[in-house]
C-alpha cells in the first residue's frame, strides 16, 4: 500500500512540473511615474487554421514595418512593442484575443485581420473600448461601418467587384456564372456587386450556385453551371476551396476561364489546383514584382532578407498598415487612443507601397487594383485599374 | 438528360464513399449496439496517412511523360492505400481495446498499459521522441516504437494502482456510457489532430495520371472517380465474403443476434469485436485515403466531421446493423446530395441529408432494410 501512495505522489509531482510550463512571466509595461516605456500595439492574425497563409503574410509585413520604425528611432523616442495573437482563423477566437490585447496588454491600437468575417467580429470590441483598429486587408464594406474607430488601408469589395465586372466586360465575356461561398460575408458581398455592375455593363449572369467553406465535393454545382454555357465563372472564394473547385471543374469538362478576387492570393493556391487554373484571372491589391517602383522593390528585398521568401500582396498590405500606424503615431498630439484616432482619420496621401493612401470620411482607402493572370504555375501582372477608371 | 445522368454518376460516386464509412458504423452497431462516433475521425486519419505517405514517406515521382514513373506511382498509390487501411484498422482496434472494452468488461489488469501510454505521451513529446511526420516513414516508426517501449514500462509500473482501483469499482455496463465515451474519443482524435498534424490545411498533389472519358452523349467520367467507385465496390465485395463465408463472419452474425448466447457457445467475443473494429477502421482509412489522394481536397483535422455524420445518417437510413442497408443508405445520400447540390437549392445541400433521415424514420423507424424484431449484421 505504501508503494502505491508513493507512486500517486510521484505522478502528482510530474503533473505539477508539466503544468509549470504553461506559466509565463509578464513584462513590466508601465515605466516610472509619468510615462510609457514603450508603445504597445496589438496584432491579431490567422497564423494557423484554414487561411493561415493570409495571417502569416500580414503579420510578417507588419512586424517588418515596426522593426524598421524602431531601428529608425521609434516614435517620440519610444520603441513600439508588438503584441501578436493567433486567432486560429476563427471569429470567436478573434473576439477573445482582441479583448485580451485591449484589457490585459493595454495596447493603444490594434492591427488585423485579413478575413472580413474575423474583422467584423473584432471591430465592435475595439469600438466599445475606443481603441483604433486598422484592418490591413479586410475588404468587406461593413467592417468600417462598425464605428468611428475602425479604419481600413485597402480597397473595398465594392471596388474590387466592380473591377472584376469591368475586366470581364473588357475581356469580351458576355455570359458569366457565379459560384459563391454562402457562409462567407466576403464572397456574398463581391457576388452581389459583381452581378449588379456586370449587368449594368450589358452582360448576362447565367446562374448562381453556392458552396460552403470546408466542402470537398463541388461537382454537382459545377455541372449545373456548365449546363448554362457561361463564357467565364466568377468564384469569389478563398484559396483553400478554389484549388479543389478548379480541379473538379476541369474534371467535369468545364473549361472556361475562372475569375477570382484577392482571396485567391496565396502560395498554396497553385499547390491545391495543379495546372487547373492555367489561364485564369483574379483581382488583387496593387502589388507585384512586375511593377518597377523603387519602394516596392526595396520591400521585396527587405522582406526576403528577413523571412527567406518572396512576399505576397497581403504581406505588403500588412507592411503598409504598419507604416501608416507609425506615421499616425508620430502625428498624434499625444499617445492616447483618441488622439491616435484623430491622426488616423486625417491621413492624406500617405505614400504606401501599394499606392497612395487617403482615408476618406468613411475611414476607407481608395487605391488601384490589378488583375493577375495565372500562367502555368506562375502569377503574372496582366492589367491595372485605377479608382478613376472604375469611377464608382 | 445529359446533366441528369452526369449528376446521377456524381451522386453514386459520392454515395459509394458514404457507404464505405457507413459500413463501419453499421458493423459496430450490429455487434455492440454502439454508435462509434469516432469513426469519422478514423477516416480523417486515413486521409492524413495518405498525405504523409504521398508527400514525404514514399518516393513518388513528379508526373511526366516517362511511362515507368507513371506505373511506379500507381503501384506506390496502391501501397499507400494498403498502408492507410492497415494503420486505420490498427487505430480502430486500439480505440476499441482501450476506450470501449474496459466499459464492457470492467477495468482489467492489462488496462494499466493504456494508462502507461497515456501518461508517457506528454513525456515523449517533452523529450522530442517523435520526429515530425514529414521527416520520413522510418523516423515515424522509430518514434512510435520508442514511445511504445516507454509506455509499456510505465504501464507495467502502474499495474498495482490499476489492481487497487479495479478491486474497488463496481461495473455498471450502460449503453449511454459507451456512447458518451465514443463522443469523447472523437473529440480526442480531432483535437489530437490539431496537435499532431498541425492546423494548416494540407493538399495532396497529382500523384497518379488523370483522364476524362466521354461516354453516351457528352457524359464525362473521370478516371479518379472511376477508381474510387471500383475500389469501393471491390472492398464491399470482400466484406460481403468475410461476413457470409468465413468463420469470423459467422461469429459476427452470431454476436449480433445474441452476444451472451454467442459467448456461451464458446465464441471469443472480444476477439471478434476487435476484428469488426479492424475491418471498419480499414474501410474508413481506404475512404479517407482515396478522397485525399484522388480528389485533392483540403485535409484538416475536422475533415471527417461532416462525412462521418452523413455516413452515420446513411447507416440509420439503411437500418443500423444491416450491411446492404448501409450501402443503400450511402447511395441514397450521395445521389440526393448531388441532385440538390445541382439545383437552385444548392445552399440546402447538407440540410437535405437530415430531411431524408427524418422522413424515412417517420415512415420506417427501423430503417429501409432494418427489421424491428431481430437485427442482423
């Protein structure tokens, strides 16, 4: 019996040691009387999960921007400290980690997310605590409507969808079918505006089918779309499904070009699609290796030096969001969330690498979009559309 | 008409996969009256084994014009299929042995080993015993064997504790306990999947060449779909042979009629139940591997959740415990889903599965082929 007790005690001891790994020591945040030792900034990204490449890219871009700002002396002689949280590509986790960033880490600004669904989940919290939130890449129009503390440094879906409608029209497509993700605000929003704009330009929407994030079999819907003989199919979804959809489309003999939006922009897209996406197009943010702009080329070099691979558009957007934040912090009258908000709201012609950023009255940015073409296993710059050309 | 036949073909192909998973549900239900909710997750593990074997473990070559490489890849794909079936069958046996059997027979002295393995798991992780699954098959085996040795030693040391507990617990066999345990195992596999496989979705590239065949007036059949259909069919025929024409199959049928009588007739029921789980796991593993390798969908640790639920519905539609019923239920589910998915109601694709379930249960509570009085395997 004694041996048994000793064993149980030993097991408890092991358990205690193991649980000790969970603890973390908290750094000192507030310095001596009268001030901050550093400027705490929050970052929530989908570092893992369904859209992991999105969050990893924006986070890397943002971290690079903050690092460069700190190397140049920081803001008001204080370094910026970035608190990063992973939301696992889930909206409810996003809500939790943003609350944690604000209430425990006491950040004065939050940067994030790519997916509109997650930004929409986090925005009300930032608005409630009156902490400015900058989304680098959420394009759904509803995000910045959540309140006057929510900003966006990329174009909106309305613009992107209109670009695709113009592009489809310019390519001479008369009949376009739409295949959208019914559970994704981003996908539904683009489909709606595209249909409106494309019809306005004289085109016909032959039909609409839906799928859901996580589906694996799309052949039934694609077969129906094929029966409508479209010239092209718009799939405003994320890379995680688009690759499979493209393969299955080719399998059933639906061989028309597929059109997409910035949700396609991921290194994993080609891996998932094989060569099924050859000759397809998608709209993306104004960022490509083919654009000969010194600031953009410098970003390419810096990013590759730090992370070892070439950045995608989302990385550039994260970088721009970071630089815009640094700029606003410098212009802010004091280092408080409300002063920072006022500085952000008055941003004008900020020279971002993805285009000049002017924050309008609705806290959105107006920027150019590009069309990328997939050729074999490469993505190449095909066309540029400026806001003036679309003229919404 | 073309579209109709095309949708029908997609439906049958999808249905054959549901049937494959449903067979595992229905066989276990037949012998144990237990709904093994972890079954869909075994299917997920099968897909991951396919992913690691194709991407890291076996020397697949990039598809090119070289016919030798193509033939080699096809042979390797068959090896992956068998490996996936083997490992998933083993997983099925392990789940039964350590999660369900103690509930049935009470805590035995050999269950000490289970706790030994459970306790050594965090220790093994701490000392980085497990290599990354992407390192190679040899490393994977090395990690597993090393872990089993540590777990075995710890388990042996735990034997007195288990004996002490087992002498002081009273067994209350209950179907509800087993059901709740099944849900627990399912959650364990899903969340363990996040830990072991990582949360990023994985894709399997093109490993075997694919071709489209045109038949009767423009209907297209893809070689991969054809392969899935054929392999499923062959596996079902093998299963039919095992159940109807072997001693083990006879024992399974006897157990499903009356487990106590079967025990009294000298049938080693525990062993037969293990075999049932092995067969069910192997079928699910084959299904998961085929979906991953041949249709290139994204694989995540929740990959088995929805197919598992739908296959479960298929088993209930056909009549739980009834093998032809599971196949019929699977095909009905697949075809219904294809037709709804192809119509203007494609949003309600998943809802239709459960609508069918409700309607059929209202009309025939025991399922289409099930009998109210005596169920058979």
